[in-house]
């Protein structure tokens, strides 16, 4: 019989109930694991973490009220020993960075094998990080990181939405010359040849979203 103190208590966070049900079924089939709670939003995730104090949290990044990375940050700011694994379909460089910088200890893509999920939970519970090879290679390939300012990201997001520089200037209440200067910096930082190339790179790396 498994001692209750050795059981890994898990909180699952995903806005799709069917996904949570699947995760819960996989986890509950392991004799040393127990799902103690679930949440469908970032706010619920933070509340349930501090109410239940699970050993490991499985956290989706796309949640309806706040990003999963923000929920991770709110938890880790108050609980430095929180063990959180990101479980997502997002594999952009910046998405990975945001989650890990917020405090995540593991990063899994949702197409992973069942055995990888179980292994990740056990490893993170034991205090180790769990970063699959394909995710690690994405991090390595992206160095040095594009250090875009928040305003440069705003400009790029509007460019991706189809606005011309003059229209971007109107949206941001700045001069067209200022937008042109931002674009020059963006192209340089992303090593892009033109606006379209910059948008493609930013979308691939998760810097912006459509």
C-alpha cells in the first residue's frame, strides 16, 4: 500500500474540460500519483494552488483570463518552491522563455507520449527540471534572444495585423518617422530582411500572436 505522504499530489490547469479529464485519467492510473484539484482559468489556478498546495502543477499557457506564464509568476512570487510543468501546444521561443523565467520547472508539448508526462511529473517532484530535447534545442537555436522593447513589440503586432507604418503611427499616437525608426531597430534585432520577414520570425518565436 502506498503511504499517503509519498503520493505526488497534482493540480491540472487547462481551459478544456476534456483535456483535464484525459490528464486526470493518466495521472490517476499511477499508484504514486493523485489529482487533488483542477482549474480552468489562471485565476482559479492561483487560488487552487494556495488552497490545495499540490506537489506538482500542470499548467496550460493559453487560459481565458490571464496567460499561464502570468499565473506561474503569481504562484512562484509567493511560493518559491512551487513545482510547475507547462503543458501546451505553444512552442515559440518566447513562449518557452516566458514560462521558464516565470518559474516553470518543466515544459511539455501536448503531443508528448504518456510515459513522458509521468516521467516529467516524477522528475519535477524530485526537484529536477524537465526540458525535452526538442524544446532545449529551440532555446539553444534562438540565442542570442531578440531584445525587443515593449513598444517595438507593439509596432510589430500592428504590422502583423496589416497596418502600414503611417497607420501604425496613428494607432500609437506617434510620428511616422518614429515608427520607421522602430522598424529599423526591429529588422536589425531579428536579422530580418523586410517587414514580412520580421513578422514571420516573430510569429515563429512566439514574440507576437495573430
